[in-house]
C-alpha cells in the first residue's frame, strides 16, 4: 500500500511539474523547451553584464522574474570597455562571470564572439528578427537605436536647425565663431561607441571628412556617453550635439522642452545592442530564457515603452523611414574597426582635424 501511495504521489508531482512547464512555455515554442525551463529553474540564478541603464531594464527584469520566479537575476550595469576587459579577464582566469553579455559596443561584442567567448543558441524567436540582427546563432541584435543630432531649442531657431549631415556642415561653417566651444560630440579616442558611430559615418560617405573638419573648427567639447551631451545642451552650455543616441535623446526631450532632436534625412545610423550567451556560462539555461524573453514580442514591446527601440518590426514602436535608416549589420565586418593599424590611422586623422581646428581662432 505504501508503495502504491508513493507511486501515486510521484505521478501527481510529475504531472503537476509537466503542466507547470507547459503553462510557462511561451506560445508556439516546442515542447522540448520545457526541459530548458526545468534546467533554468534548477540553476536558480542568472548574471547579466550590460550597459543599458539599470533603471531602463528594471521592468523587464521584473517581468522575467515573474514569468520564471525561481531564477534570481544579478544585473550589472557596466561601461562597454570595462565590460569587455572584465569579462575577458574573468573568463581567462576561470572565475565566475556573466552568463549573458549585452552591450551597445557592437564591434567589441563581435570580437568576443569571433574569439570564441560565446556559445551558439538558435533562439525560437529568430524567425521574428531581421536577418541583419543575427550572426552565427551567437550574436543577437536586440535593439534598433537611431543616432541623432540634439540641439538647444532656445539657442537654435527652427529655421536654422540642420536636418541632414550636409546642412549641419553648412551651419557649422557659417556660424563657426559663434559656435566656438558650443558643439559637443563623442570622443572616439576614449569612447568605443563614439569610435563606432564615426567610423560608420566614414563608411557611408566620404563627405564625413569635411563634416569632421567643420566640427573640429568649433573646438568641440568631447564626451564619453550621450547623457553629459544632452545635459550640456539642455543647460545651454552647448548649442548642438552630434551623434547622440536618439532614443535616449527623445525620452529626455519629452520631459525637457529645451531639447530638440533631429534624425538626419539623408541617412540615420541605426545601432543595436548585441547580446550573446557566454561560452562558459554557469547558468546557460537561464541565459537562454532571458535572451528569448528579450527577443520575444512581449519583451520587445516592453523595450519600446522604455528608451530602447526594439529590433522587431512586428511590435508597435517608433520607426524611421526605410529610405533613411542605415542599420549597422551584426557581423564580422565590424572587426575591421578593431584592427590596431586601422584604429591608429583613424584616430591620427581625427587628432589632426582637432589640431587644425584649434589652430584657427
């Protein structure tokens, strides 16, 4: 009788667990996903290294934990360069590190994948993603964030607002003396994303060299991230900013009437925050669940409600006209940026432009 009782209880528990997994499994996912959920619940933890603002991701992390309550999430908000160095150092030393690495430094992410630090995973959400957003079933572009101009509405009248790269250059050259010290942009020598954005500008058009000369002539302020650029614009310390993260700028402008945002009509770069699962992830199943959650329609819709534009096109979100958008492809071509000689030549040209700009009063 005791054996029969135990058998019945065990059968009920197995049945309950199977039903719970089926209930947790997202619609349309294969039944085999139940085993992944069970493995993740057994792991019970997940470590994420990312450079998206923690406050922006808090609702998404909370929703993930509600969907999978047995998994604790440690979200570490780290700058892209520090993240790269820390993750590599920890992995080489065999120390605990991130299970999921998610960064806007597209070229550094591709380098880590290319150097063997990622593991392959064919997400069930892959069919819903643009082909440009996935590389080798390892690197997944999660967002589609446009790069913009920002300006101070009080200092720059509507009639003078440039709406293209050529118009920006013409404005800078015409107002050069008045704009001395009042233009702000990324420092490509110290900001990896700033280097990425500017190098992509050069790849799109040779006219970027002339625009850079016009920027340099104003003796621009240089920044490491978008936030201080937007603050300088809002407070009137700068008139115009070049190559800011447009989604961040729009969110701030919605609450601050001093800020204006322009997506250039000739072309607008669109960057993506690339995520991958670490090769040596201690909680690989949990990382897969979280990546799938980010890429799902629900996760992408939640990103759209924050300042991170989603990569999926089947969720309601702000979008650029296709003729304007120039998405940066997730793939090996980004490794060219990290070639030492290429980078040295690029920065030498940048420094030469700054020096020439500083020499002209």
